[in-house]
């Protein structure tokens, strides 16, 4: 008891010093999300994919930057880079890629030409968690039938995006999603409102109809997909808007509830549990109040930069920490998938990628989502990816 009282006395004395005498211990300043890397600490820049996909992804980021004012500024670490500089970085990267006679020469020229920044990760030591996402192929219909009963919605006409920075400077960069009803601005409908209470039915918003509510739910999670219609044609759909409610993980819900062990958690295990327990399905799905609205695209899937994403080359990050469209480099592990769809082993890999997408669950400097492609094999890879690695960004050196 005496020790406890002495401890409280010492704390009180420290607080008096802090507020009355200004002798507080200075707090350590938080690190920026990206810190510069010396030449000796640069990664090797070994790349496990083909050059064609790398060039295609680079051109798509360049397409994004070409739409922006050249004086707009992006922050990389503590440095500010204009759009003009970031465009020059991509053009230089493409020139090196096309003109280097060998991979070894290409890697050497990259080290000579670019400044490299490393993500501080979730622990300020560079720890980054990598997951995967993909574009599922799902059977669907343009009309509602007895089999196809679950709608894929386009953005409703009462969906409002409010830029709070227009009203108060302190809210610069913040926004809310709302709807207008009877003279009031209200939060937009939740997943339960839309899927259980059918708040959007009868408004002509349906793009297509699916047969399985689980497929629809995971289409929302992935943010894009392919719908195979009854005549065999394929409709490509991509993210258009969301309802503004926060993403809540049903995987975490199932782990916390003792439904699935943490070590067994995967996309496949969640789907299996939901289909084996239909009486719990609606409550579990409604736990994630976030809801996605889609649009039909000619070439896709399309990421948050409004350019098509590239399998293996596009990453999704938190855009409040990392610059959009910029060249990056990753090191982590990936599953080796057998012909029967099982995971044979895991292998380390590294490659150049581009920051071309975002995601509701991808928050902070320690999270990256890799676009794995389309279809079942990509789904297996995406569903099992949950690996720690490193994330770097590259910008051309200033003269």
C-alpha cells in the first residue's frame, strides 16, 4: 500500500513539473510514413514478373498523372514533389526499362537514378502486412428471376458526397457520404437497410442480379468483378461509390466468436462457414455496414485512379499516407498453388508495383493489398495472402 501511495505521489509530482515548471520530457516526434533509404540499404530490385506487365502498369499511372495539373504537389516522406516531377519519374523509369540490355544493367541504373523511400510500417521498423484482392467471376442475370434474386446496384441518385473542407478549413481533406430527405442530411443506408430492408428496391438501380448473397458480399469486398450473363457474355463491373459506413471485418467477427480459428482464417473458410450456417448468414454479413455501388466498364477492373489495374503490379494503400500513382517496390511471400487449388508451399518474391488503388480495410502505413488478377486461381492467392514484408517508393533524383 505504501509503495502504491509513493508511486501516485511521484506521478503527481511529475505532472506538477510538467504543467507548472515546463520541465516535461520532450516527446519523440512521429516518423513520416516514408523515410529515405541509403544506397547501401536499397533492395536488390529483383523482379519476379514479366516486363510487359510492368510497362503496362507504368503507362496507366502516367495516364492518371496526365489528367492532373502539373503544379499539384504530392508528399513523399518529408519532401514535396509536383505532378510534373512524378511524371518525369515514370517516363525515366520507362526509358530505363526499354533501353537496358539486361536485368542487371536495369537494376544498376535504377539505383543510380532514383531516390528510394521505405515505409515505416505499423511499428516504425518497416513491418508491412500484405494481403491480396482479385476480381471474381460470378454467374448473373440482367433480369431478376427465381434463381437470380440478389441485386448489384449502381450509385443511387440520392447519394451525396459532402466535402467538409468547403465549410471549415480544419476539416480540409475530410468528407462524408450522406442522403437528403425531408430537408435533412442523413447518413446513407447501411448494408442491413439495403439488403435486408430493401431500401433501394424499385428504383431501377440494378446493374445485374446474382444467385448467391455470399458472392454478392465478397464482390463488395473485392470492389470489382466479372459477371457471366446467361447468354455467355461477360460484363465487367468496378467500384463506383460506397455508402460511407466504416468497413468491419466479418473474418475478425468469426475469429472473436470462436467460429473459425485464426490460423484457419481465409476467404474460402469464411465462405464455407456462411454456407454451412445459413441461419447466421444475414447477421454476419450485416456486421459490415459498408456497402459498395458499381458501374459497368469496358476495360477493367478499374482502380481508384480511374485507370485499369494490372494483375501483380497494382497495389492498394492508404492514400492519406502514400502518394497515388507512384512507382513502388515490394518484398514479401506468395503461395505456390497446385493444380487442385491447394497451397503447396510459400516462396519469397520481390517486384516493382504501382500505387493505383485504395480499400476500406487498407489503413495506415503498415498495410498493402496486392491485386492478384481475375478468376479462381487469383481468388485462391488473394484469399490466403497475409504476409509480412517491406514497401518502398521510388522518385527520380533531383539534379
